[in-house]
């Protein structure tokens, strides 16, 4: 089992120290969330059935690729990911450039988690129709992967069109930065199965993760992808049995938040690593 750390669940003043500790203690990855803007009047649902958006519009929001680039300079091993980046609310040139740069400066440690976005008012604030955001994301993923892999790219699609362009530097990782799909809806699960290098789920139990994995694998089978999409979910761990249950459910990466109080973030990361990371690999 690989373990990721959801830095967005603690105060930004602790992100630097938490990333350093994650790097030292064997966590596989650290993750930051993002929004382009937070409208004061929010519409949309993060979780189906939720009545009120959970974000204060005055919450500080950082440019995720820039901040991960800073973390790249103070870490050596841990991978650096977005949870999730609104790739399609921007021109594909913007996201492709940002994460190719991150991959180069981090020596190939970038992970690009993307989503269609739950906050429809954010799309309207950017001057875009949220109804087309799913198709827009599909096209953005396609264009981004071409920019990362082809010497010359021209595109004529539903949302973007441009003549032949060059795009350098390419990411260091073969095939480009891995692209994961976030989201809990049937459309998000289908997109992960069709297009994702991995799926990134919200808070899950082993049982709920298993159900999502089954849905993804069923769609993959129809696409001939054969288990290509790896599985990452947020989850709680109280013992090795929990880790084993997530692994049995098909989870490859468990995203953890082992602290209950913000001021305990760094100590909790050390304690979790000492208790679980080595032992989950069969180490004494």
C-alpha cells in the first residue's frame, strides 16, 4: 500500500514542514487541492445530497502547481499531486505547461489529479457554461497528453482549436505526467475508467471503495483497458486490519489525514509512519 498525505486538510503554515516530514518518513505522495476562484454565492454539490458548500469564499487559495514546485525544492522522494486541478476551466496550454514544469523541476515526481469541478458558480464566474464541463475536461485531457508526447500538435475540437504548435519541455516521466480523475459521480467513475491513470476518491470505507472499484473495472472491461486505472482514496486507519481491508478492496494508494488537531499535524505524520508505513510492507 502506498500512502499519500492530504496537505489541504491542515493549515497552509504547516504545509512545508508536513511535506518535509512526509518525505523523510516514507509517504509516497503529498496532495494539494485548488480552485481558480471562490464565488461568494456558491452553487453545486461536492457530495450528492449535500445542502451547503463546505468552503468559506474567503479561504486563501494558492496556485497549486506553483506551490508544489516550491515543495519540490525542499523534498527528494515524495510525489507531488493536485487533488484536484480544474484543468478544463483553463486553456490546455496553461495546465500542460504548469505540470510539465513541475515534473521537470521535481525530477519526475508530478501527479496531475483533475476533475470536472463541483462548483458550477465557479465556472460561471470564469465565463464558462458549467453544463459542458465534463466534455470540456475530456478534450482538455486529450490535448494535454498530446502536448506532452508529440513534437508538433494541431487541434480542432469542440472547445479549443489551434494551428500547429511546438511544446517544450516535455515531462520527464515517460508518457507524460500521470493524470488521475477525481469525483464520486457515475460520470467521474466512467471517466476514470476510460481516461485515467488512476481514480482519486474522497473519504471511503473499504466497502464503499470496493463498490467504486467494481464500477470502474466494469467500465474498463468494456473499453479493453484491463485494470489500467489505479485506485486512490481517502480513508481512516486505526490498525493494520484497516490497511489490509483497503488493499483487498482494490485500493493502491490510501490518502490519509492522521491528525485530529491542526497543531498535531507534523507529530501525527511521524507517529503514523512509525506505526504503519514499514509494517504495511511487511517490515518488522
